[in-house]
C-alpha cells in the first residue's frame, strides 16, 4: 500500500481564476508535452541530436497528441462523471463502454492498455484484468494528471482515486507511478513550490518502492543536467521504454531541473528520449499546474486541437481544455 503520510506543505487552492488557470495549464501542458515528445519516442539522445540537433519546438509537420492525451481525456471524463465516488466498477464499465466493447481498431495503444483490453474482452474483471506482462508500465502515469486537477491541493485524495482507476489496468509499480504523478499535480494545483510538489509525489508511494528510488535519484542530480538524470534512472539494455519508475523519474527530473518552468521542463524531458511522449506529457502537466496555462508558449498551445480519436475513437472531438473545466469543482469556476 502507498504511504498515507500527509503533505503539510501543500497550500490550499487559490481562488476561482487561479484554479481554472492551473487546471487548464495541467491538461493543456500534458497535451503539448505529448505532441512535442511523440516524434522522439523510443529514441536515444544521440539519435535525437543526429536528426534535429535539439528539439526546441514541434518537429512534426502536423503535431498531435498520442494515446497519452486520449487516455487522459478518457480518465478525465470518467472522473468528471463520478468524482470522489469513483469505484472500480465505474472504471471497468467505462473501459467496456468506451473501449473494449467497440468493434473498432485501437491504434497506438501501449502494452498495458493492449493487455487490459485483451483481458476484458476475455471476460476477466478487475483486478485480474490487470494481470498481464506490462502492469508496471507508465500507462497509468500518462493519464494521472486529471486526478491531480480534480483533487487540487489534496495529494492523498488524488493518489487514492488514481489507484481506483489503475486497478483495472495496472499493479505494483504501475500504480505507484500513477500515484506519484497524480499527487504531484494535486500539490502543484494547490500552489506548492517545486520541492513541495516532489515531496507530495514521494509521500504518495512506498518509500522502498522502485518508483520512489527512481524519483529521488532523478531529483537529486537534476541540477547536473539531462545526462545525469538519465544515468540515474534509465535501465540500460532493457528493450522497452515504458517502465513507470523510469518514465516518472525522467519527468520529475526534468521538472525539478527547470524549477517548474514550463518550456524548460518539457524540452528537457523530450530531449532525453526513451518514452518521450509520456515523459513530456507528465513534465508538461506538472509544470502547467505550477505555472498556469498562460506559461505555455502560444504557438505550442494553438496547435493542440480536439482529440482525433487516433487511439481511442470514442474520445474524438473532446478537447483537453473542456475536460479541465469539467474537473474544476462546482462553485469554484469563474
């Protein structure tokens, strides 16, 4: 079980305008980081340098989010519907309604999503549906930001809710990765400084977990640069790049090195390669919640359109900003 330690340094959420600004920053930041990192997914820094020198903006002709953005929309809509009353049954039903029971292709999904989809279609229910070979993947971390937005200033509640969501698709370190991100975003939504955001993330996961060790190592060397962060957390020689402890460590390392600055955080994350769309998305969500939507460069923000449904056809037409607005508690909206 994750630690139940309280994060006393997290301030109360600000007023309506500030809360909306941070909520929009978190989810638009996720989508921007996803689109920036997508072309560099599964690449090494040397390969990135050989192809682009250094990524300083969109390198795709038509930048777009991947499964990271569409699954975050999926979880955001589910959370907006049920709020703190969310149950495993709600999550499982949504997987069936919006994904598993549809006779359409699901392109671009990660290993954990594919494994979950296969299990659900075989009639397996949670938590058995999460028993596949990639339950430790970063597929939960990539969709965790909406929980931090909803539970602004309440990292423990964000961590509790993302564990409910994740029980259908993940286990162990996969759950912990999602909890670290959700708690970190919740702290940032409450106005916590960078160190407080990191502390909130660490408080949400077991101290002796791989996720905790990876996150602490990354943040400890963040001031030394991207190479040091990669050396601290990347599992050399492992063929897949979707390890939750690794991706979460890289994202928090980039965020800490940038001291929360949006542009620096997402560019650092994507230029480290590996699962660059997910690390970019997580770093973007953290920095967006810290700085607000106005900190996202206009040229990057304007490129984010409604989801195309490339991975999840049922999410086509939904925009992350609309989801962010849905997650602002009633009575808090401007």
